[in-house]
């Protein structure tokens, strides 16, 4: 049981567990489920989600340190371009599908398909790629896609008369972080409680999605290069094991938040399939992978390069692993549509996009990627990084 629990935590399986419970609960006792989800929604989505995004951003930043997978600007630039291409590919597919039908009102739901479920992507990538650098690429694609989507959603909700004053709070949070960094503070707690609180209040007051609040603060945390396949505290004595390090301090809280994100956002009545459902599925499972691979092709032709140890077969699997919206897609949908048929249709589509994870697993097996490599040999570029605080 202990080994199973450790495997579930290390592979971020708490989110799909929460999502599964939510779907069953919503379809058996809908009144109690929706009242519970509504009560928890603000705390989970506006506060808890900021820690989830910060946790993933911390791993991405550490992969970009000297010796990391994404250290060179060319290696780091390509995953970002891939995320942008995948996002706009999904938007194009969604819009094209809706425009070809007779429910034009759904067009305003295009921000929904920007969502990539970061934790599900991390779970799938962890399982498939293990120590392969493609795991870092997948995380960059996922978090950049969500930042784009959250920015699009926030544009329509920013309060012009509040934003200048609120922006001072965000800038204040960054300034406090910079001061703590200059003072040599390595414990994450002052950054989170002082700088993070200022940034969150600024985002909330301005109408910017509060889930983005910690992202400007993360670059100032204590960092150390790491192998992204390792758990937050898998190597005793490493800087990641220190109590004040973000990944160590928030490893278990983020797992709980992941469970609640799935529980609060994934509950949907399995009925009401319609144009919105198929539009989201087409965008997630076709538009995003196609746009991502097209953007990578253009980027390589323009002089960028795939990160060391990542090939085209890996990128194909990454494109599929980045397709599910799941809980994040539902979260985006609730920010775009009020309760009603349109929300129900797009929510079901976001839940169904989780099938992209199965497609990624099938593709990895067929192409012999990561753990499916012949003889289960260590993946390409799987050198262990030396961990030194910066």
C-alpha cells in the first residue's frame, strides 16, 4: 500500500483520482456534489491553483539552469514556440468547427481550448519519459499554454479603473522578492507569505486571474538543477530536501490541491453532448497536436534546435500528451460560460480530452519512446544533474 501511495504521489495521480470521484459523485448525488464544489471553488481555483502553477514553473526554471535540459536559448525557445503553435492550432480547430455549424454563440468559448492540464501532463510525461529531457519540454508546453489561456481570460475581466493601483501591489510583490533574494534568503516562506500575498491581492483587485499570482515570484526562489524525473525529495541531502525549498515544502500540499482541483472542476452530468463537446475534442486532440508540430517544424527551419536528447518521435508523443484539458479545461470553461447548455457541452469536451493521455501512451509504445524503449534502456540525454543551489 505504501509503495502504491508513493507511486501515485510521484506521478501526480491524485488529480485524475479527484476527477473520477467528481464524475461519479455528480452523476449519483448531483445536489450534494454541486453545492460542495461551489463552496470550495474559490479557495481551490483562485488560491490553490496558484501553488500548482508555481510548483510546475519551479521545475521548468530549474531545467533551464546551467547544465539543465533547456539551458541554451535555442533549446528553451523551441518548447515555448511549440506551446504557442499548439495553442493557436487548438483555437483555429475550435473556431473552424463551431463556424461550420449553427451554434455561433459558442465561438466566444475559444479560450477554453487553450487549457492544458498541467498535472495530468506531468503524470503522463513522468510515466512515459522517466528521465528523458522530453519531460521538461512537455512541462514548458503545458504551463506556457495555460499562461496564454489565463491571460486571454483575464483580458476581458481586468478593471481599468482598478488596474493601475492594483499593479502597484504586483510590482511590490516582485520588489519584495528581489530584496529577499539580494539578502540571501533561501527559505521559501517569506517569498510566499509576503511577496506572494501582495501579488495575489494585486491580481484579484485588478481582475487578473489570481492563479497567475505566484509566477512573477517563482524566479526569485532558491533553485538548483535537477532531473525532472525525480520526486521532490528523492535524493537525500540534495538542496531540494531542505525544508525551506519550495518543492520540498509544497510537495504534499500540491498533491492535495491537485486532488481538489479534480474534485471541484471535473464533476459534470454525463448528458448534454453537442457542438461544444465535439469542438473542444477536435481542438484538443487534433488542432493542438497539429499546431504544436507545425510550430516546431517552422522553429527548427528558422534555426532553433530540439533540446539535447529529444527527437521528432519524442515531440510527437509530447504533442499528444499536451492535448488533455481535463480539470483545467473545465476551470477555463466556468470562466467563459455561465451555467447552462454551453457550459455543459464544453465541460464534457474538456473531460473527454483526457483521452489524449491514452493516445500518448499508445504512441509511445508504438514508437518505443521512454520506458517503452527497447530493453528499457536509459532514455537519451538521461544524465543525472549535479544539484547546487544558485
